[in-house]
C-alpha cells in the first residue's frame, strides 16, 4: 500500500471561501457524507471553535483538529514518500455559547467576538495523492479519515479514555462513495492522548490488506441480480427489521433502516452510474454503490459503521451466490 507525504511547512493555507473548489469534493454536487452536515476548513476548527472539557476536573478533551493532525502525522511516519491532500472536513450538531460580556444580551444583538461554538460531531477524510485504482471501470482514490463524536463521551465526569473511529480505504471518484472493508476500519479506538491516537492510526495502516480489499471489490461485478431477485432482497431487508430475536439470531446482522432501503430502491431506477441495466440485471458492484450512497445520509457518528456493513452485506451475497448456498436474502 502506498500513501502520500506533505510536511507541515509544505501545506498551503487556503482561505475558507476557496476550500470547496480546491478540495474538489463538492464540484459535482456529491459529498462523501450528507445528512445534516456542512463543510468547514481546518483553520476554522483550530482557530474559531472552543475546546470542550470534562466538567468535573476541567481537563481538556482531544479537539477535532488535533485528531486530524495526529492522522496526518501517522501518514508522514508510516508512508514518508507520498503526499496527502488537504483534509475534507464535515461537521454537525453545533453547540453554541457566549462570553461573559454577553450576559443578558438578546441573541440577535451578539457581536462575533461574544459568540462561542464547537461541533459535537466531526468527520474527515484525507485523499492520498497519486494512489488510484481502476475497479470495475471506476477510478478509486486511496483515502484515510475518521470520526469524532463528543456525544460518545461523558463530559460531565472527570477526564477519562476518549473514543474515536478511524478508517483507511477507497473513495469512488464517480460519486464520492466510500469503500471500506472490515480490516480497514476501527469503530471505537480508545486513547488518552494524541500520541496513542497516532499509534492506533499507524497500526490500522499495517493491518489493512489493500490487495484483498480491491480483489473483493472486483469480484462483486461477477454476480448479478435480476429484477425479481432484487425485489426479493429488498423485501427481506424490510421484513428483517420486524423479526423476533430468535429468528434474527442465525441471520446476517443488518441495520439498514427504511429510509436507506427506500433510497436504494429509488437509485435502482434513477442513479446515472449504478442503476439497473436495460436487460433488467444489476451486478453486486453497482448494488454495493447504491447501498454506500444510501449510507451517506446517516448521522456522522454512525455512517462509517454503515459503510462497512454495506461492504460486508454485499460480500455475504457474493459468497452465497458463488457457493450456491441457501440465503435468507436471496431467492432459493
């Protein structure tokens, strides 16, 4: 696996107004994460937001921008011969406050310097320049990133272990959908410092089997569902939500909700890149991208887990079809 290097003094400072066009994520109207998120710059996170603390001892949490810096440093250490792009950052759930000079003021009269904010949830990805693969006719960029959600912490207690989610995988340049495998994702990294966080990111790089991941993505295109099989699968996903615990026990565990299933159904007919073919067939690579596209509407603190589950679900379907095994989601 190859990644890219950019040392701290080589990173260009880009005005906030220019971030979107430079990053290139939003140029075609597509984002790696949607839902209720917005894009912000690294400079905004570092210089214009406050840092939450553990209230009982007033100890600092690890701020969002420190998480991003730790990831950048991990890339520098593990892969010193490559360059990394500017981080693409999306945030949600703004927490607003005010300084002591603003006591008693109506909100509409607050001056900019009297306002304080921080974002409860933050996701970012860093594209690795020059590391690109062609999979099933789509160009994929190698990316690294993570998620921080303060709602996973007990900020009303004393300082404790803090939790992060990190990933390494690929981003489809056609639609910005993420392609994340099980060994390229850690849903709960527990650390007490940025040094430990950097070590965990580096360890993730070492554990990621890039060749195996790409091979699985290629394999998805070898299997197809006709219209009846696709409808059967969607119906079983709908029914799965209402099965009893005993019935679910021996089935593949899924957490796709109705809105995601509906999004997949709509995209099956309307997605310009991955919709059903004229012959009524859709291969599992296209189906996988319909699911990862639907997952982009999840909240920040759950979307990575959904992206990984989309991969595992499609892999499960491919295995069942290849081995001609009976499967709850497929017509016998």
